[in-house]
């Protein structure tokens, strides 16, 4: 089953697969540290590429939603902004409805 948690970037079954592969890579370190690190590097590169494609697809989906018409109505723009907010929060690993402003540095 390809279920998706809205706070995660990848489907749950994909995350489970990656966790299993990571456990195997760590276990392999004892017998072959070099191969383990090489596999970890390849796995991270694979995940980065997969996430880049997902972000590209999500951005295109968001852009097409508000870019369909020359004059989208306010409701379409509100929905687009909500989707951007959800994407932003997932990207930063938060579920806050509105990002908190950065506090001013203290002197």
C-alpha cells in the first residue's frame, strides 16, 4: 500500500524501505566499512534525486493551479497559498500554520 503522511516527503512504504536499507548498510560496516560508506553515499544521492524530483513536481502542480488563468479568482489563490504553506511546513519539518518571525539578535 502506498500511503502518504502529509508531513513526510515520501510515501510510508518508501520510508520503510529506506529505513531497512539503512539498517543493512549500518550492519555491513563491521565487516566492510568502505563498502558500507560507499552504499550510504549512493543511497543519500538516490534520496536527494528523488526528493528533487518530488519538489519539482509539487512546485509545477502548485504553479499550474494558480497559473491556469490570467485572472485567477481569490478562492483559487487562497487554495494555492494553502498548498504552498503546507509544502513550506513539510520542507522545514513543522506543522505550524504560520511561520514565526525570526527574533531580533540581542546585543
